[in-house]
C-alpha cells in the first residue's frame, strides 16, 4: 500500500465506485454545458412510470403510508429511488458508497416482515434513507473524503444506523463531502466534486453537499447530513430543501466518523434534509422517540414533547413575534436574500404575526471565537490524516480543473481571521470561556426583546439568511457567518426554501460602506446572470433544545408563504 | 496593595470576617479536644426555645409551610438559622461571607410581600439558603479561597441567586472551600480549615465542606454546593447529609465563579445538600420549574418531569433491580462502607426489589482520563491565580498546624497518575475522545445488564461508596475514584446517609492482595478508634439527565432503610 501513490489509490477507488453501478442504470449524459439538470431523471428514459410516480412523491408521509399498507413494496420503492440516485450521481457526482444489492436485501427483509407479522417494523418502515459519508455501516468503507481512509471497513453500525434499522428504514446510499468536512462546498481527492443540479456551474454547498444535490434531484426521499458551521443549512438553502440543525446531542452522533474528534465545545450535530418540513419533523420525532440515549452516551435524555411542538412556549401558535436579521453587520446579503426576507415578512404579517427587525449584536466576535475553537489545533488533526496517505491538505475549494487551469485568486480567500496557531489546553479553555460569555450576552439580549414584541414573550424566532448569498460558482463559498452564529450559540434552527433568483427583479443593490474586505468581495461577486434560477432559502433560529418549536414555527412560516403565493 | 504581603491580606480579611459577627452571638467555645460538637448549638445557650424549635425542624417542607402561612416570619426564621450558623462557624470554621443585616433586610422584604399580597413570593418563600463560596451576590466579595480574589466585589448576582430571589428564598451565608476547589477537604489561606462537627479531628470533606459542616449542625436548612469530582457527595457522606449531583447543566451554574473555567468536557455542576432527600427534591424541582435556560445559556432546556419522577422508566416504582458496586477494583472500601452496603441490600430486598452485584469495568481508566482532563493545563490556571497574590499553591491538605508542626508524609500523596503536563489543544481533544469512548463502553455495559435483572430493564441504579472511607483525619482525603466515575460518565447521582462507624462492629477486614499502593495505604489507614462515630453514606447512581428518577429512587432506598431500622 505504501508504494501506491495517493493519486493511484483515488483512481482505483473511483473506478470501484463506477463498477458498483449497475450497467443498465447508466444514462446518456446531457452536455456538460447543461446547467440545470432537474428534468433529466424524468426525461432520460431510465425510470418506469411507476418509478417516476414513486420518486416524484415528495411527501414522505404519503410514501410511508403506501409502504406500511403494502401498496408499494420497500423493494420497488428502494429500487426506484436507487435508480434515481444513480441518475443524480451521473449528473452531479453526489454519491460515495453504492451498495444496491445490500439495500435491496434489506428492503426485502422489511417487506417479508410486513407479510409475516401483518404490521410495519416501525415508523420508518421500508423508507430508503441516504446518509452523508460519515455514518458508518458495518462492512462498508467510510472514507469521508480522506485518501488514507480508503479501505477502512466499519466494524459496526453508527448509532443512527442502528436506530434506523430498528425503525424499519433502508439506508441505501452514502453521499459526498469535502475533505476535512470544514468547507461549505463538496470536493475531495477520492470522489471529486459534487455540483448543483439547479446549475452545475454552482456549488451545491457543503459539507453535506452530496445530500443537497441528491435530494434536489429526488434521488432520495430523506437524507441525513451533519452541521458544525452550516453544513446542513448551506446545501439546503443552495438546493431548495428543508432541514433542521438540532442542538448539540439531541440526535445521536455516536459512532459516526468525524474530523476534529474530541472538540466538544461547539459540537457537530446531525440533521435531516428533505423536500418538505413534514419529513424533517417525522425523522426528528422518530429518532427521539427511539430513545437514542440508550445507545449514545452523549445523547440528551429529553423525550419528544408534543406540548412544545404545539408551541406551548410560544403562545400556543397564536400571535407570534418574529425578528428578521436583514444584515448581520459583517457581510451584507445579496439582493435575492433581501427579497426572500421581505416575502417572509409579508407572509407572516398576513398570517397575523408581528415582524420586527433583529439588530445584530456581537456577530463578528461570535464568528471569530467559533472559528478559533475549530482551528485551535492549528490544523494538526487534518494534517495528521492527510500525511498518512500523502494527499495534500486542500487550501480552497477552487480547483484548477474548474477554472481554466488555475485556482481562483480571490479576495474572499483572505480570511478575516489571522493565521491559525496551535493553542495550549489553557488557551483553549479561555476560548471556551469567551464563547460562554458570548452565549450569555446573546441570551440576555434576546430576552430583552420582550419589551418590543407585544406578546409578553421575547422574540419567538429569528429569520435570517443562512449565507449572504445563494449557491455560488465553485470555489467561492468561503464564509458561514450567519450559520456559525447558531452553532456557537447552540440555537436549534431550520432552513427552508423561499424562492429562486430572478435576474429581472433581483438587481444589484447600490453600493454601501463596506464592513470589511470580505463584505466588499461578496458585494462584487453578485451578478444576476450568474445566479439566475438559484434557489433562495433562509433559516429560522430558535433557542437551544427547542427542536419541536423550531419545526412547528418553520411550518408556520412555510404555510404562510404558501398561502401568500397562492393568491 | 502590591506592597502588602499575602499573609497580611489574609489576616486582615479574616479579621474583617470576625468583625462581621454580631458580638452577642459569640459563644463560650468548648475545649479544642471536644471532637463531636453536634450538641453545642442546643447547649450553648445562645438560641431561644423558639429558635431551637425552628432550627431543629429538618423537614424543609414543614419550614416552608410555616413560612407561607405566616406562622413563622422569614425574619425570625432567618435570624434563628443565622445564629445557629454563627455557632456552627465558631465550632468548625465553616463560613466565608457573613452579612446578617443584608439577609434580614431581604427576609423582611419577603415578609412584607406576604403581608401585602396575601400570598408567598414563590416555592422557596422566606427560606434561608446557604451557598458555597462560588455563587456571587451583587456587592459581596467572592473569594473562593484565593488571596488574590480578596476585595473582588461581584457586579451582579449569579443566575442561581437571581432565581433564588425570584422564588422567594433568602440567601444568608456563604461557605468555605479549599484553594482551587480541587480537593476533597476544605482549607485555604484566607479563611483557614473547616472541621467536621461529628469529630473535629476529621475533615468534613470538600470542596463543599463548609456546607457539610454547617448543614450537619443545622445551621442552614438547605445549602448549595458544586461537584466536579465528588464535591457535594464527599461532604454529604462525611457529614450525614443528602445531596444530588445532577448531570451537566441541568441546574444553572452561570455567573458562579470557578476554577478551570472553560474546561467544558467534564463540567462542574451545582447540587443541593440537606438533612432530607425531600429538601433535595424540593430545591431541584423549584429551580428547574423556574426555567433556568432563560438566564443561563448553557442550562439544558428540559422541564421537570413528574412522569420520570414517578419512575415511568423504572417500572413505575414496582419491582426494581439495583446493583451494588462493593469494590471498584482500584481501592477497596473500609469496613463501615461494606456494612452500609449490606444494610441497603437487605433493606431493598425486604422492600421487594432485586439486588445484584455490579462488576466494575474500566474504573481506573475512567478515573485517569478524567484526572488528565482536569490537569490538562498542567496547573496553569491555579498558578496564574496564586501568582497574582504570591500565595503558594497548596500541594496537599495536610497542614503543619494540624500535624505537630510538619505536613504528613503519606504514601497516599504519591498519586497513581504521573506528573501533570500541559497538553496541546489537539492532545486535549484526544483525551475528550477517550472519555467519550469510555462513556460508550460503560453505556453498552450497563445496557447489557438487562439479561441479569429479571425486570426487562437494565439495572435501575448502582449503589456504591462515594469514597472508599468515611471522614478521614485532615490531610488524608486524596482520592475520589468512586465519585469521579459519575462526573466523567455524567451520571446523575445522589448521596444519602446510612449509618455511623461502630468500632465494635466495623473491624478491620483481613488483608487482601492490594490493587496498588493507594489501595494499600487506604487499607492501612483504617482504625476503628479513629473513625468511631463518623457518618457512613453511599451514593446512588443513575443515568445522565435522570435527576427526577435518581431522587425518586433515593427516596425508595431511604424509605426501605428506615423501614428496616424501625423493626
């Protein structure tokens, strides 16, 4: 092995992936110039009408109903989604592990159970679920974008996978990630670059970018990603999906591989991604109802609360007060984000809620503190893993192959943070303390909004961009100011789609006094022609461990938007 | 200030403390040779019959009932406990901050509220509560045993104190701690040594040792300590009290001062200490019902669950299965602990429960990992604070003044751990990961007990010593193997009294093959004559965030013990 170059190892592994695709599932590829490929699954001719019917059913509750009644077998449902996933993969390079036989065997087991027992295994009976390339499955490799992890076959299932089996689900593909997981795009040396099916010249985001591309193409009814600085919210807003970033340890991460393992101050969390908010709710409730603390020692012992889902702490769903953070004072969002926020404001007001402005507070300090914690080992963790294979540590997601032979030289790559240093344990503890103090400041600040809401409560939730922009050309997504805010504060939050970039309407804003060079670079990056048609999503930010209420409030916003659009 | 020696600063501060005691509350001190001073509060003549009646009421629910009905005013109740606290202090040196007028003013405010509104302020209406010297109160010093913190007046109340005020309580004294808080005894250069009222030649334990001594003398109806490696359980078992060590962040620590701030992997927690388990329950429920997450950003948003308190996850209080850890395989407990465990076993069996043995698993690995995390800064945090004043960092709790002019040279002071080193952030993360892996191992191990319990559930709770011994002579409490297990695993747990050392019955065990030199030293330390009359307590260990069930199960054990003793 030592004599094999890392490039050769990647080439072999990629070939093995190609070989794992059933030959009769290969399609005639559209031209590489074709940006939007959302129509291809239907038009390419691979899917039967029944498979189209199944995979076009974006309502996961409807799919589960068919599966539990036996109207659709899990085998045919899994095969339908698998075929569509393989189409998606050929279009966007979104998959890592492909294991058709194993998934179909599992689906058959589920079907047999229903036949024998006359009842479903559990709430996710027969449902194919895609997983980010961190959730180990016994016997399968978990490469997570690292060359040195090629050939590492998991000895057991991650806790999430164990629970999914208990609940009757069919884990059926794993999806692509960036090297180190710490990028908001999706590229690694082993599996390459994932593209955005809305426009393949744009990134689907990351780090759960394989999920983003796959789910947007309806190659999976429900996926699971992870998020330490926006990694479920970025691909969701870039790919017109719903997601939840739960608070630390509400959902079971144990047994999943990760980078920066042992960094416990701002923990990565897992969250569902799907075409509907109802699917997000279904997954979250099902996993919590399975009492993940029986298997994951870090999982919070807190039962799913129907009361909190009924907004018991938010006026029981009556008049609520939302606050919109139009601009965090660090980087000003692009015009389509502003339009989306205006749409949400109008929709919520039309639904009888109050909407006020959220004045940003200590946003840059929070971001810097979080980033310093993530980089407290001076990159030692990443380097150690890369050195095992000799692959270079990536310094940007801007690849020569995408950019006329040279990486992009862009002001965005000059971070607001200085060079990373390797801190001592004591220095790290001081950073943790700074973060705690910032959490306290922000909590008091939020509580103080009670004087402005008219509801007798502080602001119920904040609405904000997840990123200052919609999906950007490959290599240009370098910031996560709006997202990391929630990770650092441990705010449970969702992302949801609102609209699409309309080059006619979303004209460049007049120039403003730039907050910093990144703000300037982001301002100058906007070009309606480049972004035309890209999905525009936002996030809804609640308090720590308020997953039930965050989901319910996202349903309120979603419903209000749909009501407004229907007029 | 810089020209004042640290010794002079201590002397002045100690004098200021003496001056803060009302002159007419000084008592004629018993001989220094008098070991057990529990009778002194009644016999010294300072307390009126009414004050004796009030302070002898160990049932906090009964006290609150009198306070809420107005039968007892908060002023007279607070004064009664204050006088008794001052007696306790003269006997054991248990207090730090003494602020009689301020507390009585607060009590009057509470009384006035009841008169004006005809209803109590809240569930803790009028109740005097003692606080470990970490819980800042606006305007008061919080010295926490550090010379350099003399003169640091708090700018605001800690969150716990804020909530206590909301609930109607009267914080009325603060209690002594060891320098750095990281000792299981109670000595610092500013306020000196706290002794055990059951036998002043013994330590009350620590680090919440001031609380232990005060509560044992009924100088407070309810106290609050903190625990990162046994610091509420050690003084509770050494002083015949009940306590709860909740899981991380279930109760609000925010705003309290601490050592090792920012060490977030094995967090210090706060817990109530009292003469009854009902008081522990009352406090815990009252604080959680106050929604501490409104004020403490780290506090877990999990409401008090009456269902879980009704043992919904433990057979609804029907037949349960407890496991006794007689010996953790690292240090063998002294004979009185074994007798106490046998008593609990008999009592639980008589009450219809099953009791099996807990076979220890990875106990030493867990202890070592936790201690390495605590010492990951190589002592930098402690040294930095000590250097500000010039006071020396204590290397043991064995003081020349207690030991014929020289510190004890004892094999216990040679730790099983090597010399501390200052880790890098990356190394610290590796330690965190080791700890997580150990938590997973221990969880799976516990879950696997389902095959032995006969209840269809894993073991409901573990009963074990909190320390391998009862209260020891000053300077000899160096280990916390049994306690730290729970902190590292984040097991919610309680401590409860069982009996007292009986030198006739509790004879030395035959020698065993020693596990290590500490085990040998602890074995040789046992002398029935030295320990005679010392309280013997145990801990009850539940799962993370199971505070409600742990309290309920402790009530089950307590009731079973009382039933057995009553025959």
